[in-house]
C-alpha cells in the first residue's frame, strides 16, 4: 500500500519535502501547467498509458467552453474516477486511483501537488480505440498540445479518405502529418497503412515527445517523429500529406492555436503551397482547417483556387461544420467575420 504522511496529506512517494507547499492558499492559485522545458519521463508515461488501457479507460475531449461548464457545475468536488483525473483535469486524492498509477504519475513528472492532493498536468483522451496523452485543461501554456472536437472531425474525415485510397489499390508508401501535435493524424494513417513510412512533423518539443509515447502506446513502429517547420526540414516527396493546422488568431500566438496571416489562414495557405510541390504523382493533400467567412465569402478558397488550377490538381472542397469557435466572433480580430467554418480540402496531383 501507499504510505501517507502523518497529517493525512500528500502520499509519501519519496518526493523531496518541497513537493508539498507550505502555503496552501498560494499554491491553490498556481496555474496547472508543466514546468517550462521539462518533459514527462517517457518510460513512466508509457507504463501509465498501458495501465489506463488495461483499466478500460475512455474519455472524449470536448470544447473548452463545454469543459468549463461541466467543471463549473461541481468544481469543488474532488475526482471520483480516472475520467475525472485524466479527462476533466479535476484535483484528486491518493485514494481515487490505484497506488501504482499515482507512483507512475510521480515518476513521469505529471503529478502536480494541489492542496492535500494532486492534479495531473496531462489529459488522456481516446479516439478510434487509441489513447492519446495531451495537455491538461486549460491549455494556456505556450507549448500546449491540442486535442479536441476538431481532432475527432479531422480523424473521421481522414479515415473516410483512407478507405477510398485503399479501394483504388494504390499504396501509400510515404506520408506526412504536418503539425502533428499528439499524433492523431499520423497514427490514423499508420494503423491503416502498415507498410507506409509515416512522418509526424511538428516544431513543439512537448508535442513531439507525447507523439512518440502515443505511437508506442498504439504499437505503431512505422511512425517517425521529426522536427520540421511545415515540410521545410524534411526531404523528398510524399504519397499523402495531411494536416489539421492551427487556424485562429491568438493574441498570445500560442503555437497550437495561432494560424497567423489573414484571419488565421496563414499556415493553411503556406502548407497548401508547399504540398503542391512535394506530392508524388497521384499523391494527395488532405487538409482540415478553419476559415473565417467574411460577408458571405470564403477568403481561403479564393486564395487556393488559382494555385490548384495552375498546378493542374484535381480537388474537392467542402464545409464539414459551418459554425465553430463562435466565441471568437466577440474578439476584435473577427469583428468583420460572419462565422468560422471547419473545411476539408482534398487535392490530388495527376499521375502523369
């Protein structure tokens, strides 16, 4: 069994005395965030992920607004189960989970002291039967690793396209997930294209670290995580390029959220331009992004149409969801926008 302190407070896990704050009121106000530059211990995190899988853990990540509402209904309540701890980012006491799991959290460096208990600095979500570690709520830190409803929409559209590609009999030998984050795009491809080399590309050290762990958890050795600014730092052509890039204007310019350019479309436009030149004959770009619609006009579509036509690409473009992140319309950056739509672009290069 796990030992606890004589006062009934923090469990004795061999932590230094400074792990338990002397001034509780000060500590309670501290942000829930990992220390800058300090990454979780991968072996311990991998073992924790396997323990969660063995326990049948499942959690669906919602929008920040919904998360806030759910937490706000009973935020004073300590976590009662694993979903509260690793999904809803609630504080918990040692008895809320198996002692072995808490020990692994401490070893991994994701157990943050909170009052006379703890909080997890990571969340764990499930998608298509796969467990993904990503940032805890709220994702306020500069190197936060995103996961949310956009991820589910992206993965669903990607699975459908992969089924179409498989039906053609044309193999995917080399694929790239650009801005891979925790890896849902890369892992979705790797599971369905077992013989493909799948590159998970990002510039966020924390995202790349978690992506490696998530790929190991899923048992996918064909996923290679590499640092790259879009496709600029990797050579060669690809049969498949996919991306779910940041597409909002974020005043703090957090990497997981800020798309830059005209109303957040900067990264999506830059990637489209690069992908046109990096696709192998017959290869496809699959892009899930968001577009701020201005006066019933789609400025992103207007920008990419001539690029795709000039390159002789065949393409399909549609709105997956006509109204996402509606709260952004209250900010000055979107004062002229009608709405923000989630869109899907499939652009394919001719075989000859």
